[in-house]
C-alpha cells in the first residue's frame, strides 16, 4: 500500500519548468495564450495552470494545449516537455479509453491523419480502421480542410443513404471532426449560412448509431459524437431564429445522452435547452433546465462548466424579474469561474472565457432593466473577446448598442450599432440583426442626431435583407 501511494504522488515536471525559463508563471501563461491565438486555439491558460503542470498535477495536457505547446516548442514531443504518455493518464473528466475527447483522451482523428500538400487530410493505414466506401465519404465530408467557404460546403456532402453495416474508429473520428468544424465556422461566421448544410452530416451521424461496432468504446464515441453534433446543429438553428428546430435537436441530444448514460452530454444538452427556453420566452423552463444541467454537470469536476450553468440559471431568473435570485446565481457563477480552467473542462467550452462571462451578465442586467450596469458589462465583453470569436464580438457590440439606447445615450448607442453593422459583413447571425433592429426602433426618435441618422441609414438595408 505504501509503495502504491508513493507511485501515485505527483512528480514535479522539471522539463516544463526549464522551458518556462526566467519568465514568471503569469508571463508564461500570457505567452501560451498568444501562441494559441497564432494557431487558432483558444486556451484559458493562467499562472495557476502553469503551476499545476510544473507540480506534476497535470500529467498530460489536453489536445488544445498540446497543439499550442508544440507550436511554442517545435520539434519537441510531449515526453520531451516532461509529460506522461496520454494513454497512461486518466483525468477526473476523462471518459473510458477510446471515447470522445473531453480534454484528457486522445482523438484518433488527430493522431492518424495529417494534412497533405493540398491541405486535404490523408487517411492513415487502412488496417487501422473498419472501413468501407461510405465511411470514406463521411471522412471526406467531415474532415475537409481549407477556407471557411470550402469547409462549409463540405458539410453538405455526407450521403443520406442507409448507414454502413459496420462502424469503426474512422467513423467516430469523422463525427468528432464535424463537431469541431461546425464550432469553428460558427465562431467566425455565425450560424445563418451553416444550418442547412449541417443537417445532412447530422443525419449520417445518427445512421451510424445503427451500425455494428466491434468495440464498446467506438459505440460510446459515436453516441457522444452524434449527441454533440445534434447540439451544434441545434445551436445553428437557435442562433438563426429557428427555435422549433433547435428544440428538436436539443431534445434529440438529451435522449442520446440518457440512452448512453453520458452525464457530460446530458449537461451540455440541458445547458443549451436552458438558453433556448430563455430566448423563446419560457424563463421558468430556462431555470429548471439550467438546474437539471447543474445536477448532471456536478459529477464532472469542472468549475468552469458549473459557472456557465449558473449563468444560464441567472438568465432565467432575470427574465422572470427575480433580481435577488438572479444576483445569487451571478455571484455563484463568478465564484466558480475564478477557480480557473481545469482539465475536466469539456472541449465544447472553449468559447467560455471572461468575455462570455461579462456578456451573459450584461444580458441579465438588461433583462432586469438596469441599462447602465448592462452596458458596462457589455463594453467589457467586447474589449475582452478574442478576435477569433467574431460572431461573439458582433453579439456583444449589438448588446452594448441596445443597452446604451435604452439607457439614454443615443450617440454612443448609434456608434456601437455602426460597429456591429461593420461586423455583419463577415458574420451571419439573425440574433445580431434582430438586436440591431430593436436598437434602431429605440433610436428613431433621435433621428435628427447626425450619428443616429447615419446608423439608421446604414441599418435600413440590413433590416430589409433580413
């Protein structure tokens, strides 16, 4: 027993400490975040995370951090940086070996594919996969790289025919890559142009659930991947104003989670259901769904997840006009957020940083009619947001414009509205357009103001196009 305890004690990571050099943990964390932005990865690295790595508490980084560290230290493998082999690590939020990535388990899609000279992904050895013609098509459909436009078009390439007789790792990888691809495209370009294209790969993913699988781990990954894909497609419907479609997709994901016994997927499905219920004018349902998400998510060990779920609850209380309950949930969300990132944080939460925290709090104060407080938080959200998340910057800017308009600052509101209109040149979001239309209605009585007049003139064609 003594030897077992000794062997399980964290061993300081001297190699990683050497890589940090003379920089303080905070300075090194900032360098990690900058490196992440250079390659399109959003990592919420802070001094606490660096300390946990160096102390040996984090024995192997999740995939996002691994990519960033490899970018920072070219030519070094994980072992060279003092990390343990991935297959030997089981984090608190890890699934069974071979399951869908949660930040602790390796994704075969990343380990067995590599970009060719033309940017397209090449398959690994055919002996690694249970493969047939249809799964090849799925891989091409889900994993095509290139420009955003090419990637968006590839989402519609999956066939709607009967699924393959046998599904293997390659199919699970394809579904997982589809989820990641949709999220990246949505972050950069918004939902409107993606929703219709995403429906066919979702259908193909659910067809795979009826296929035979040799290993339970593959079946688990297919269920988790299909459920996450349903949530992603549901979000595209949600953000583009198709609330009925979104509700159906979220319910499908929740059913998949229940069938698979997957609390992480269940928490995510309830999280999005709460957000949708709030937006659809069902605030009491939003509160109950957020509380159900917290019951499921409480088993996962992620403070950041619980912070987001508390914010979902706060949004419901705000729409119900219950200020004290909303403030209690907001305080709980901030307390949990300040515990910092963790390896147990779900992969889908890469969008949830300080900017999103501020943006969601702004929405709460706006719903409660405290326009000044709402504008302060929305302004901070815009300043803090990573440029990769163009859609969120547009959303927070539109939120700011609306709060300023209602708070009696028409000039500032119009200026913010113009900035949001600039962002709509690259972002397609019905939500943002709807918010700007509401702001325009608020500002019409100030149309004699030159700044307001400019915004109203610029907004008119956007409203007509919508």
